[in-house]
C-alpha cells in the first residue's frame, strides 16, 4: 500500500513578503507622528527655558534700576557721569571719556547714565549686556509709551544715540534730581510690564 502526501495548494511556498496591511500603515503614521510630537515638546521646552531666563533677567534689571535710583537720591550731578573723592579727599568729576578715573573711588554723585553704570558695578562694566539692557529700559521710560513692548538690542549707532538722549535729558537746564529718580522708577515699572508680557507668553503655549 502506497502512502501519498499531498501539499495543500493554498500554502505559500515562496519567500515573497506579505502585502502591507492597514494596521502597518497606521503604525508607520504613528511613528512619524510620535517623532514630530517629541520634536514639538523639545522645542516648546527650549522656548520655555528662554522665557524663564528672560524673566530672571528682567527681575535683575529691576533691582539694578532700584539701586540706580538710590544712587541718584544720594547725589546727582549734571555734565559729568560721576563725582568722586580722589586720594586726597577732593571731589573730582569724570565725564564718560574719563569714567574709569572713578573706578574704586568713593562715589559722591552720578548722572542718570552714571547711576545705572554705578549700580551695575562701576565703569568697568559700562559695555556689559546688563548695563546696555538697563539703559534700553530707561530710554523706553523716557521716550516711549509705558505700555508698549521694549525694543531690545537696537543697532549700536541707535543705542549710542539713545545714550546721548538720556545724557541731554539729564543735563537739561531745569532738570532736578527728583525728576531723574522718577524716571528710573518709571523704568522699573517698564521692567514689571515686560515681565508680565513674558509670563503671558509662557502660559499661552503649554510645554507638554
């Protein structure tokens, strides 16, 4: 008796890949979508870190302006950045070109710009980003509507022109120390308004 084995004709006998199914397509789309979602989360987190850093900066700038206001309230001058005591106890004045002469000397008085520089650490930090951005706030307080956004980091020639604006305003014939201190107080409020705008941007876009 002969036994015969029959191979069912519906069994695939080659190595050709099975055709893709709808579930395979869905998995592929899910993988791409997941990659895009992870990228979006990382981008949102980086954006939030930048906004938080800006909030910290604005808080520091507000404190600097408060300290500058204190400098003016203790002593204010015109037509020079600083009045200081030399090694013989005599009062000397230093304009912007000679500002380094006042470094490390007891400060007697300062103009508007000199007060900001002094509050930040003295003439050696006059070109630091902190001083420059603090002066951005002071100029905004002087020349722009208080509710408008601050234009940060203008071109160097514009920033120099703004410093001249602040100096000319400080040296005005009828200017008083009270007005200068009041302008610095307004600049502090500008920093507060800017911080509120930054915080609103943080809460408007979720980080996850």
